[in-house]
């Protein structure tokens, strides 16, 4: 389809691409763009690392973290 056709009916062609159809935009008869769905999106926010640190010793890490700070008050 031409750039004009793609611009005029963009949402229609996005839907087709999301359904798995091949959607190619041409410019003066030459293929220039292919609309394809984004794959492998990463999750962000709470729970993104759930289960990744199953055997990690959080108490030990917390103790080491606390020891790394000078707890004496500055004069």
C-alpha cells in the first residue's frame, strides 16, 4: 500500500499487523516499511524479578549493608 493509503487507514493496518498479516508500505512502488508487532516486551514494575533470587540470603546481605556504614555520629 502507498504511504497515503497507510496514513489514511493507519489504525486498520496496525490491527492487521497485530493479527499477523504482512503489512508493507511503499513509496513510489518501492517497499520501504513493514509494520510488525513488537515482540518480547519486558515487564516493568512490581514483581518483575519474582523468583529470580530464590536462594539469596537477604538477612546476610542486609547485615553486610548495615556494616558498610559508619554508625558513629559526626561531631
